[in-house]
């Protein structure tokens, strides 16, 4: 056998030996240098978006309370809705080991969108709270509204606490309005004393709620 024939046979044998290894290498799936995003990470990011949406709405409510574009009654209603959404979120997490499902997040987002629209409507409906009162009663009310707005903005007041406080403020405002209407636009000394006692009670409650270590 010539040297040429030997070399040809040796080359063919070597090619046959290497072919399976080459095919196996080419069929192996390509790998990426970047780590894949886990479903847990995706859920965490979406959970953050839910929280950010909630914080944004609280900031908008605080701004409305502070500048008078939201009355006490409007703020109470909005915060009641926020509190209900927060409770629903807690219930959802309790049913799924502390996590929100995709359906849960969609439901919460839909409800938050509804509250967001209501915030806008309430802040632009022309009904405002007087932020430059001249009476002692009015100045006291404005001071407490500022304290509530600060508590909402800082997270010291939860949505539920704010709703309760603003409901009390709204009740006092209605009482003052009714008393003035019945007395030619003025409050009697007895009525002023009564309003002052009620405002004192709300003032104490604002302080307690802002220092009870519950946060939004």
C-alpha cells in the first residue's frame, strides 16, 4: 500500500471519529452571559410599582389638603378608598404567602387608577377649603389641616387614620357652617367654645396617630 493511500485512509478514519463530537457541540444550546430574570424578581419590581403608585397618590392628597384644593370631606372619602385598597392588598398577600399574583396586581392597579381620577376631579371641581382664614376658628382649622397634610406626606399617618381625622374635621366644618347660617354668619361665644373643644380633641388625635409608630 502506497504512502498516499495510507494517508487517505487515516484522514477518513479521523474524520469519522471527530464527526459525532462536532455534531454534539453544534447542537448544544447557546448560553447567555446575562442572568435570566426570575419570576420572583419580576414580581418584586411590579410590587414596587404598586407601592410607588400608592405613595404618589398619598402625596397628591397631601398636596391637595395643604393647598386647600381638597376639602376635609373629599380627603376623608379619598383616604377611605385608599385604606380599603391597602386592606385588600394585605388580604391578597395573606392568601399567597406574602406575594401578589398577576391578577391581584391588575385588580389593585385598576382600583388605584379609579382613585387617581377621583383625586384629579376633586382637586379641580372648584370646591376649596379656605387657606387664608381670618377667624380664630378658621386659623385653628387650617393649622390642623397643615399638620394632617404633613403626616400624610411623611407617611406618619396611614390612609385609615387620615380618613378618620378628616371625617372629624369635616363634621366640625359642617357644624360651624350650620351655626353661622343660623346666626347671621357669626358664632356665639358658646358655639366657639364648643368648636374649640372639638378641635382640641382632633388635635390630640393627630398627635397620637403621628406618633404611634404605624406608617403608610
